[in-house]
């Protein structure tokens, strides 16, 4: 079962959420000056990475608020969620999406403790 953490309500089952597409897409300011091709690019073309992806989600069966998330597209593992307008968390480059953020940081902590001791 996949759970998603709402920044307001906490962990909930994925069925309560709706995917809202790629995050941090800025709407063009002077749309009347765009060519049809440029407008089409804005409307239809998005990244589709294999790996870390910044996305928009809404807690549609809960508080109904929108938020952003960092998710690994191969494993569906979420690194973190954050409210709209907050700075996006950046996962480490060696995060492979298999572990959650808590598991990753705990493993790093254990490795550091072993090196010291």
C-alpha cells in the first residue's frame, strides 16, 4: 500500500490524493505574445524523468489543499512533501529511491557512527 504524507493531515492512503502534474511550472506572463507552438509547449509538454521528479498533489478526499512532493518515478518512493510556496527539498544525488528519506538518513547516521567508533 502506498501512503502519501499531506503537510496538513499527515500520512494517508494514496486513494485520498489526486496527482496534479509536474510542479513548479510557471505560467507565461504575456500569453498574447506567444506563438501557437510556444503556447502548445506550455500546455502539453512536461518532463517525464526516470528518477527524481517534483510534482503537485491535492488531498482530494481530505483537506482538499494543494501541495508539492518530491517522488522517485521508478519506485514511487516519496522523498518529501512541502506546502506550495515553500522551498523545494533536494534529495542527495546518491538517493536511488528505494529507501524513504527517514530510512536513508538513518542509514547515513549509522554509517557515520561506525566510522567514528
